[in-house]
C-alpha cells in the first residue's frame, strides 16, 4: 500500500504528481499553442488563396488570444516583423498586403523571435520562388508563411 505520505517529493508538501504535472504542462501548452496557430494559418491560407483577402476577425482573434496568452505567461512579444511588414505594405501601395503584416504581428504574440523570423524568411523565399517559376506578379503569401511555420516549428521539435 502506498499512503499519501509516500507520495511526497521531498517533504516540502509537493506530491510527485504535482512535480510530474508541472514538468509536463509547458510542453502541453506549447503543443496547444502550435495547434491553435496552425489552425488559424490553414484557414487564413485558404482565404488568401481563394480571395487574396484575410478575415479581419480571424486575425484579431489570433492577435488578441496571443496577446492574452503572452501576458498571462509573462512571455516576450515580438512586434518588429509585423510592424515592418505593415509599413512596407503601406509604402508599397499594398503590393504586400496589410493582412500579411497583421498576420505576422499576431504570430509575434505567440512565437519567439527566432521562429517568427524563420517563418518570414522561409515564407518569403518560397513565395518568391513560386512567383518566379509561375510568372505571377501577385501571389498569396499566407500559404507560404504556413509552409514556413511547419518547417520552422518542425525544426524545433526534432
């Protein structure tokens, strides 16, 4: 028989279950965050391919849930890439859509700088490659950001 006093970790009142749960929760939170962001990226990719327009409400939801999560967890938010893309989009007459900038701003609430920059780099590289090979002058960027997200996040998991 195991009594409750046998389940104490080191006499400080924490049970082994509590230690195990505290060790597991950050990984579960990360996986849930990745799935939440990926779901949004899939929906936004579909919208971008279909209409080359992104749902403001879906972007706002992603941004606000990320902001609240970052504040709750005391995590640093990454503003620069999103603001930079918004400025470039505005200065270029929206040759890069403002929705792409808002998306990167929202992703910056969820993801650390290194991952966000990986998404931006791989997405722009893949998008440029597709544009060159297809001869298209206007392409939806969100599907390429989604590919960048998968490759970058997969690289952090492996």
